C-alpha cells in the first residue's frame, strides 16, 4: 500500500486528510487549495485567517434606500421593513 504524501505546516508534517480536518474543510477543497497555492499550507492558513477574509457564503448585496444615500439595506431588510416579501 502506498504511503500518504506529507506536507509541511507550521514546522510539522501532515497528510492531506489531516490538513483538511485542521482547516475544517473537505478533502476535495483542501486538495484544490493545495494545488492553487503550490502545496504551501502556511500560505493557505494566512490567506484564510486574514482579517478581511469571509469564511462562508457571499457578502449580502446592499441597496441605497434613501435620498441622502446614508441608509443601505439588504433585500431581506427592505422586505421586512416594507412588509412585502
């Protein structure tokens, strides 16, 4: 049986499966990220934990709802405020 390939992460060796568990990602997603970042788990860690990074989902789209352009709301907030759904 073939031995699993190990990758460096924070000066330790981990398999792809172990890295996926550490990052709380699926094996497939971890594999895709490793290919994208040239098998550098430290870079992936920095990218995913940077201050501006979003963990999941899209950012909600905001719309200006007043003439002074001060109030911005999502579609769900507009529907709740106006009573329309």
